[in-house]
C-alpha cells in the first residue's frame, strides 16, 4: 500500500514538472479608442489621431507574429479570418506599408521576444495588453475588393472601426476584434450608421459583401505603366516601384496577389505618376507573383510580374516550430521508463506477499 501511494505521488510530481503550472484564465480581448473628441469619436471632415488600447489578448512568448491593428469595415455576418473570412470580401481596411514609419493607418503589435519584434510599433505585455497611436484620414478610404479592384468605402454610410487580426497570416480567433468608430463634425455628434447600413459598403448586385468600385470621375493622363526596382526579389524585401498614366491627384493603391500585401492610397502627381515601396511578407512563397497598381478615380489598373525567392530564415523558423523540442522528448522517455518501473515494482511486491502467506492464500481459495 505504501509503495502504491509513493508511486502515485511520484507520478503526480512528474506530471507537474512536464506540464508546468496551469495558465491563468484571462478576460476576452477588448479594444478601447479615445481621441481629443471623446471615446470612439473621430472627425468627419479632417484626419484624427486616436489612441488605441487593447487588453485580454493572447500573448505568446517568443511566438511568430502577433496582432495587426487596422482601420476599416467588416461584414458583421462573418468577417473573422479564423472562420474563413477573407480580405476584400468580408473585411476591407486602409492600405499602408508595414514599416515602423508608415502613415499610421496600420499597426503591428508583436508577441514578446518574437523574431519580428524589431519591426513592430508595439509589443504585447505578458497580460495581453498593448497601446498604439493611429491616424484616421477621414470618412472615406480606398481599398481593394475581392476581385483586386479599387473601391471606395464611405464610413458615413457604413460602420467602420478598428479591426484586430492575427499578424503574418496566422489566424487567431482569440485576438480578432472589431471596435466601431463614430464620425462627427465640429460641434455635433453624429449617430453611428443604423443596423441596416452595416451590411456592406455600397454593395454590388451580385454580393451583399462587396462594395461597388468608385465611379469614374477623371481621365487618365496617358497609357498606364508600372516598373519595379528588381524583377527578382527575396521574401521579406522592400520592393520599390513606380507607375504612371493615372489622373493628376488620383488615389492609387498597389497590391500583391490581390491583397497578400498592399500599400496606399498614394496620390498621383501632376503628370499622373506615383512611386512607392511595398514590403514583401517574410513568409511569401517562392515563385512568380503579380503586382497590381490601380487608380480609384479612373478605375484603371496595370500589372507587373515579379519573381520572389523564399526567405531561408523564415522557412527554417517554420520548420523548427513543427519539430518536437529535445527536452520534451527526453521528459517523455523518462516518464515512460518511470511508469514501467512502477508497474514492475507493484508486480514484484504482489508476488513476494503471496509467497510469504501461503495459508492465507489457501484459505481464500
């Protein structure tokens, strides 16, 4: 009996070492937005700087990625990436570069100790909290729909807000949130769009989740053209590009493979030219990819193919993530060995006891 009690205690102690302390329960992820106009309020006529605070988010020490904080619109009937929602169809956001010195329309909050932490505007704390400053350029923005076409979203007609999703293409249901914003004019408080207006921004006939492309309001300067700094790049590089032929002052958006990465809106110069830098995702697959540059006013677009080589560092990191850590393998072997030893010991003790008390054994028979 004493040996069995000792075996049970040893097994529980080993389980505590292998599994570690149970994680503490955390509250659901939430976001609060404040500005000089008040909580959740932004200017309907000018750009507004907002302070965005998150709490209760999942924080993974040394994890790959983190949280993207975006400004845009979501389809309330089902936009979450973890449930199959896709950009351009189920949610739209203001394009921006992923550099630390971007325009402030997007923010990257890294997991603590992650390999991309140096590229982040903020880092998740251990308790899942974070804070960033962002810029809302106004009530309208240009994005790309599911067909890769430029489309204008009017936040005075549909509900826009702050979106949080898993970064670097990693879907994370725990960290997916949408926080509505209310656009107000000076001295007034505008009501948020009614429930009937939140279904989609300017929906087209074939889909309630796809906004209509912006109407043609300007003539292109000339034949559309695009050029890239190099036709052969490596995933994680910053791709420089130029384009021309758009209308003077036109808003232009550049995207890779229909939304894998995007930058804009960029404003075309007096000769219809634009120049920009598009950071390539570090985990972008090797092969040929399509750069599309599209104008919002004319509706014109032009494409260029670029060849991308795999990022050796990112590939190695993904492979390492799927390998079983050596310490865990050793711990499992120790646990199995200890279990076999305890079973054998119990068998031996039972045999010894029976050999010492043959009469008791016979009486029982």
